[in-house]
């Protein structure tokens, strides 16, 4: 696995991979190492992201880590969801179900999806309660062990878009967001949850993201408008898992 690591800020690491397979392998090894010695009823909580990038990661993990990870030691959640039914091809839950969850040995009760088919405001509140009920607590907030995040070409992450950057600072754990061009309603976790996580991993591939990665890594003035630039786990680790194209400007 070809990679090299650049340490920047404390606890933050940029890892640049030859391929998305190598990037996926890193995630698989990280999840394996963080689940294999969990005692008894303990579990490892992961919030998945959506969009296109995770698809290849899910395919790789369900093939190459199928028997390697104790999947029932993991509880899967989502960092955001489109307000569509779970059968809709736009659903982040469906993406994970089709390419990961249906192909690994994991119990249904380990899966906590955001219900995109119900009233968005009601689900934002309901999912906040799901987080309270099913996650550990740190700093009096629900705490994920691992949050996977993507990076939009506009600098958005989860479903917090630049024109709604204030949602990142909401005191609510989940908010209703709206895609700036399609108007599609989304449910998203907010910065209070993201930055309370033990590990946050941006997974970013492709040349189209290179400029945003450069601006954020170099704290450029322009990056202040990007919600992704606000991700800074209070006590946790932050990984930027990149390929050579998305890292081509740093
Ligand atoms: C979503 C995602 C979103 C995504 C970025 C990057 O629901 O769409 O959570 O934040 O991660 O838009 O998407 P790509 O991987 O498709 O570039």
C-alpha cells in the first residue's frame, strides 16, 4: 500500500494514496484494529457519508475485509441523508446497503439509518434522540468513534453547504439542510457532533477537489467560507485521506 503521511497541526494527518483501493485498505485496517479487541457489549460507532466516493470504498471493504472485521462490533449511522425514501437511488442509506451492508455479516439492529422518507424537521429531532440514546457521551454530547466525511467541490461537508454554514454551529445535533441548487432537503449532523468525534476522516479523491483541499490545508482566506474548513475534532484525530489527484496542489 503506497502512501505517505504529512503531519499538520496536532493529531491531524494527511495521507496520500496511490489508489482508492489503498485508501479503502487503510480504512479497513483502521476499523479492524479499533474493533478486534473490544470487550463484551462494547461497540464501535461509525457515521458514514454519502455521494459517489464511498461506493468504491464500500465495495472494497465488503470484498477484501468481509471476514477480517467483526462487523457486529460496529454500529453504523449516517452523517447526513437526502430526504428521499430508503429505496431511492439518491439515498445514502441505499448506497451503503447495496454496496456494503447487504454483503457483510451485520445484524439489522446495528444499523441506525436516518429516515429520509419522513418529515425532515421531525426526523432531525428524532435522529438527534437516536444519537443521544445509542452513542457514548463526551463533553455532554453524543460521541462517534469514527465519522467519515466527503468534501464537495463547493467546500461543503456532510450536508452543510456554504450558503448555510451557520448550521455547522447549531446547538442542535441534527439540522434540516437544503441543497443550494436542487433544493433537495437533507438531514445532517452538525459541527457540535462532528467535532466531538474520536476520529474524523475526510475521504477525498479526484482532481475536481484539489483546489478546495489546497485552500483548506493552507488555511487560505477563501477557505473560511467552506463548512469543511470548520472540521477540527476537539480531542480527536483528523485524517485527510486523499488520492494523488485530490492532493495534486499540496
Ligand atoms: C452527500 C454527502 C456529501 C458528499 C460530498 C462529496 O450526501 O452527498 O455526504 O457531503 O460526501 O458531496 O461527494 P462525492 O463523493 O460524490 O464527491
